[in-house]
């Protein structure tokens, strides 16, 4: 059985556990092979390189954009990466080799960025293309660092390993992402060596340009399809659970066990992705199941995501959501019976490259929920200029998801739980597929709603 396995950044930072729980622990008779590992950068490294994924605190990329002292920042980063190397000395990371590798890679990146800065200064090129190239270069550093270290540690612990560097720092080949992956895996021996692969892949289309921070998921997916993997495994610091354990607590955060790709897509739509939606589609279409496992509970089988799974029992499996959205209501008396009114509204949103998460309508109102970061004054002013009344409300979105929730009483149970806890529903949406009930509520009620819904719909039925 050939598996392709992705290890997240938090898990990579605890590589002692990865080594024992994922690589050595599950293996019998010293046979560690027929597994390909795609690794993320160590925890926070990509945040330092680009920007913090959640807080948006700027990293080295913004210093390059602003023509600040990014060279100094790169060498300060190097000190941090060498400090990370020291944390793995007790599991046989060769400090000299590891430090030499990352120092050389940082110097290469510095030279590339300096050349890009010179081209920018000439004024003859499109700034956006150069900045995107800089973002690509920076984003690749973290994965190269963690992949090289992992191979070194494995080899020094008696396990054959192969460093598969898809970053393309040492070649000028004009290859697409798929072509680079295909070329890299033509001669890899899965049976006698563990390939450890950078989560970043260099390609002519630009993996950051296409997928931004979801790029390691895309590399993972494309490799699984390329090698025709029997299963694609994602190792994370938590199980795919009924609700966020940071909100409901570990004891009430129940591992899901089984779900389908449709539910995984719904999770991704509210930013709680098990895998980037553009990465999951090739796996789904090629009949490759995804298993999401907890790095720190290796004996647990995790959650299997497959194409056609439907739970035998009709119940809500996952409560998810976000409090980083705004609800925009367009109210206009002229909407009633006017064919194409909705289209005209959507064309305005498209103009500002804004997609909605939820839409609810009636005779003369359309409510759309979008990410707060996407909202801009230009959108608001244009809507206000064209329509009778525009209301914008900072909100939260709560989703009750399941593979088998098309059953009388489940919606009633959800709304009753919210009402009994004095949580008002501002808007609601559910499609005919009935895998996702979406509730728009006051932002301050977000965590309480997650706890209430998990207790009522998941824990009681767990």
C-alpha cells in the first residue's frame, strides 16, 4: 500500500513525536517504506517569511515590497532557523550540515531578491509580477529547511531517505508544477527509501499565485495523483473533530471518524479546511481517499474522507464557523419581479473580486455574507449609490454539517438550542443537498453558539 502523507507545521516543530508516532511507530520489522512525506515549514516560519496567516502581521515579504532592509531581516531569520536546528540535536540532526544547507539557501534567496529589486528599480517591468516572484522565492525557504532536516535525521537514525527538493533553486528549467513533480518522481524508489518532499513546488504558473498559503496542500494532492497513491494522509495537531477543541474543550471535541468530500468543501468555505478545496478535487476525481490523523494519537485511525460516504445515523457531525465575516443586505422595493436584479448585484461583487459564503433572499432583499477582509469602502459606496438601502453588519457564521442531515427535526433542534440560549438568527441558508445548515448570528455570540450547538447536536448523539 503506497501512501502520500502531509505533515503540518505544528507537527513538524515536534519532529521527535513525528519520528516516533508517524515514521517509526506504525512500521513492522523495520520496514519504513512505501510512504512519501510532504512537509510544511516549521511552525511560524512561513509567517516570518510572508505575513502571519491569522493576524496579518507583516513578514520579510512586506519589507521587500516597501524597499526596506530585507537583507538584514533574512539574516535575522537565518539565526532563528539555526536555533530551530538546535532543538533537533538530540534526535541526530547533523548541526553542521543543517546549518550549512539553510545558510546557503538564505544566501541564494538574498541574491535572487536583490536581482529582483534591481529590476524593479529600473521601472521597465510590471511591479506585480516581480512581487509575486519574490513571494514565491520567500515561501519556498521554510519547506526546504524542514525537508532537508527531516532527511538528515532519518538517515542518521538508520532509515533510508531521499530529499526531493521541488523548490527549483538550483535549476532554470521552465516547467509547470505538474511537469516538475512528474520529473522528480520518475526515478524515486518508494520501496527502499522514504522520499521527503518540500511542500512548495516551483512552476511556471506560480503556486503561490494560484493557491497562496494552500500551496503545500496542492503539492500533496498532485503528488498523490502522480504516483496513484492508495491513500492520502494528513497529519495535524488535532483530530478532524465535531468542533474546535480550543472553544469546546478536548473532552467535548469528538473525532468525526468518517465524512465525505462535500462536507470537507463546506468546511473549507468557512476557512476551517481539512485540505484546500482546489487540492481536494483531484483526489476526489481520482478516487483517492483522505485520512486526517492526529500526530499525537498515533493509534487512533483518524477521519476518513471519501467520495460517497453517507452516515448510517442521521445526525450533525461537525459544528464550524467563523466570526470574521460581515453581512451585507441590499434592500430595494424595485427588486420584486425584476428579472436579473440578482445578476446586477453580483456583477458589482465580481468587479471587486469578492465571493460570498452565504446568500439569503426574499421579495425585496438580498443578504450576502462575505469575509470581513474582503469588504471595502468602494464596494459599499457603489452599492449605496445604486440601491435603495444598504445595511452592513459585522457578524458570525455558524455551520452545522453532516453527510446525513436531511431528516425532519434536525433543523428544529438546532434553532431551539440557539433560541434557548438567547442567540438570535439574523439569516439562514440550506441547499437541497442538505449537508450544511448556515446560521448568521451576532458576532459576540460566536463561541457560545459553537459550544451550544456542539453540546446539543454532536455530544448528545456521539
